[in-house]
């Protein structure tokens, strides 16, 4: 998979991932994956994220090394939830699934250190899609621009600032 199309995030999901950078206790492979997600993600407004993309609070069915798993609810923190119903974005699998679309796959190092291939099979429920559906049922919305609004957050190369000084100095005297 090309790193230019690594994942698709909502602005809210991006903010949560950015806050996770400040947390300690992550493994090196988790931190690398987190930074890759942040560096190569396409960021969408909540209203424009495609309905086949895994976002936070999405219920997703996926495979791990070809074995069907889930559906699981991708949550920010799985504390207090039954272990077989939710997966936290603070785990390698949860972070890897965030931003993938149906049919996409990625490889990670599992919690046990062995490589795993994750593939998104289906989206059972996505909150952004559900919100759009409710909005279209209640009030008609007229779009001015039908293209999705994508915002790419990439740092620009910095140029060294050299102040302009027209004083030739003492050698000119």
C-alpha cells in the first residue's frame, strides 16, 4: 500500500492520535505506526469521510492473518467493556485498523511480536455515516461543492532566513 494513501482520518480522530503522541509507555513499533498514521493520513471533515472507512466508534469486521475476527467496536479506551466486543485504538490492532477502508490491508507486529496481516472486511456501523443519514432524513442539505473536503496536514520545508543587510562593512572603506 502506498504511503500517500496510508489512511483516512476525521479531524477528531487526528486530534486523538496527536494527543497520544504525548503519552508514555508505548512500544517502539506502536510509536512508529502512530507517527506514520499522522504523517501520511488524508484528513476529512466528519461530514465528508467515506462510509467504508474505519473511524473511532465504528463497528468493524476484519481478519487477522486470514482468520475472521469481530465485529468489534473501535474505541478510544476499552476499559469497562467486554473484551470480545471492543478494541482500543491504544492497541496495535486498533491503531492499525483506524483509517483503513473496506478491502484494505496492513501488516503490523502483533502484541506477541509476530507479524500480523489485518484486512478490513466490512463496516457494520460508522457514526459519521449514521449522522449523515439522520441529517438527510430530517432536513435537505444543498451542497455547493460535491467533492469531499480533504485537508492534508504536511509540514513544509523550512528555508533559512538570511536578513538583508546593505551595509558593505569595514572592507568597503
